[in-house]
C-alpha cells in the first residue's frame, strides 16, 4: 500500500499486530508515524501537543499541577508527539517556562514551536480576570521577544517561530522581516503564521518562506478548507490545527453550560452558550457514532479526520491529563475508511460563532 508523501508507516504493535497503538502504550518515539512540517520543515509525529492549557485559558479556577504537566510533556515525547506548541503570551510567560523545565535534559527529542505577536497589557484585565491581550507586531518587539522566549525555554533556538496574530497597525512585511532576522541569527530554524488569510501568506512569503500556518480547524471549525488548506497543500506549507477537538466538545465532555469549569474562557464563547450548546450536541453524537462503529474513541476519530486532510496536517490537541494524552496519541495509527470520512464530512456546521 502506498503511503501519502512525507508519511512513514507506523510499526505494528508486536503483541496485537494492530496498526493502532493501544492507549496505554508508552514506547519510544518511533511508535508514531512521522511527517514533516511542510515540505522543508522539521520531522515530527503526525500529532503534536498544545501546551497552552497547562497554564492558561481553561479551568483557571483549578490550581495547576506542574509535576503532572511535566509528566505529560515527557510522555508526549515517549509517544512520538514531538511537536510541543507554546507561546510567550500564555500565562503570560509561564507556559514557556514550564515547557523549558519539562524539556531540560530532553531538548534534542523535541520540536519546539513558540509564538510572538501578542502581548498581555493587563494580567487580569480581560473577561473573568483573564489577561487582557492585544496584537503587537512591531519589529522591535519581535527582536526582544525571541531572546526572552529562548531564555524561558532554556534553549539557544526554536525549531518553529510563529507570528501569533497579524497586527493590523503594522504591515505584515515589517513584522515578518523581524521574524526572518531570528532565522538569520540562528535563533529560529523555521517560521510560521497563525490565523491568516491566503493574501497574508503570500505577502509574508515575498519576504521569507512560510513553513507552517496554524489555525483553528476541526470537525466543527472548517473555515480553512475553503482557501487556506488548499493553498498550503499546493505550496508545501504545513498546517497546524489548534483546538482540533472543538475545545473538548467533540469528545462529549460537556452536555450543558453548567458543566463548564468556572473562570474558563469557553463560558464566553457563543457555541458554548446553553441554547447553541444544546443544538450542537448532535455533532458530538455523530462523532461518537463513528467511533463506536470502528472501535475507537471520539478523540481519535476527530484527530484522524484531521490527519486525513493532508500529509502535512499536524493537529496539536492540548491536554494536561495523562489519560487524554494517550487517547490522543492513539489517533496516529487510525485510518478512517472512505465511508467513515464521508459520514464525518457530512456533519453540519455548529450553531454559534467561534468567538
């Protein structure tokens, strides 16, 4: 059987003979299929790890357990989820520090992706006491930010440096030029964009190659399928879907608004308001129907659907829980049939806007 370009076949498990690794497997990094971030980026597992929720945004009323978060990052590396995604604004700053501590002594096993271009202007001035943030694409900010990120991460370079958001007050060419300086100085190996249009990708490419584009993409957020995903596929650009599990909704984690943790950003999102959430339960139900039919979990089905969108699509589900991490990793060996994919493609759009 021919594999898509850029994909290596997962080893069959020596006990079960199955292509999909059991959820409890904690083997070496070659236990997961690998791909590259775009045609010229670093090699990573086909599923990565988003670290944001370990210190930012979700369920902020519950104290963080750093030891557990560190163990999750270590387990991710063991499972082959080598792409670890963070950002300077997460915390702010504390998430990069956490990732840096977790990777001490393991740096050579990780592909670090961090971001610049957002800044916290008030640590508690946002909704629900969250940080109040705004875009900052000024070149001088980028030049200072990369050095600060490297200090927090305990490394002399990152594999992927991403523009978190385009600053509407600064031409993208100026911001991207400052990120390109980080590559020229050896502080970053590749550059990526986040939440951009095709026009913005083209403008950045005129200054320096774009290795990846990060965007929200899942079975209930498919905007990028219209233009961004086809453009990335045509031009050899990797796509990193964040919130690939619909912020937990696609796996059936919430059935009512009251189940959302206090001081959690999902309480402010239109799709999680009670009327919309109730209407959207059918979407999670459809995912579970496919999962039950093929003997997988909803998380594995949702992630496998994304991996099937192209050889350089690498979802980065976030978790701070070992069990969820192992479940997510199991999607790497799951191949959905054409009928399964068609059923999932037919899922209707959700009620409510993203933000």
